[in-house]
C-alpha cells in the first residue's frame, strides 16, 4: 500500500456559505483507492460545506470519475469509497441476484479536490491510501 498526499483544495473564495475552491495533485497516481482521509482547515460550516474528490479527467486520460462526495459536512476522518462492479453488459453485478458487488475505485490520473458552500479562506487536505 501507498499513501499519497496531502492534496489541498486551495483557499475558498467567495462569501460565507458560498465560497468555492479546487486544487489538483502535482502528479498522477495509478492504482485502486482503498481509503481517503479528509481534513477540513480553518472553520468550514458543517451544515453547508461539500467536498468532492475526483480524477481530473483531462485528455489523454479518461473522463473525470468521482471517488468520494461529502455533502454538508466538516468532520475530518477516513472514508472507504467503493464503486459498483458491472458485468460485460454494463449491468450492476449481483453476487446472489439481489446484493450488488462493490470494489475499490481504480484510478490512473491526477486527483482534484474541490469544496463548495464553504466560507472564504476554508480549505481541505486529502490523503489517498492506494495499492
């Protein structure tokens, strides 16, 4: 396993409760995301702040893919995002006909960290645990 980060969103710009920012990793990573640690800096409002961690999706890489979305939160912690596995027809794979299968998120791209609905100056640091 490897730990990558921190990736900072940059300081949010705008009015309280509506400020936004986004920042990109300085290098690409390739692997499967096992965990994401999100640390909120300054004092973003927990009732409105959204954080989105995604791949950048700039050509020649594949389109952007959201890894993790945190809505109306400012609580730091580890998160373990998983995406649904699909069969060859594009249908969600169900191991028993009812329950879907989830796997770690594969990436091969730069990572973008964005925040919205924060206060001016707020920012987020993100670390990715991947293999």
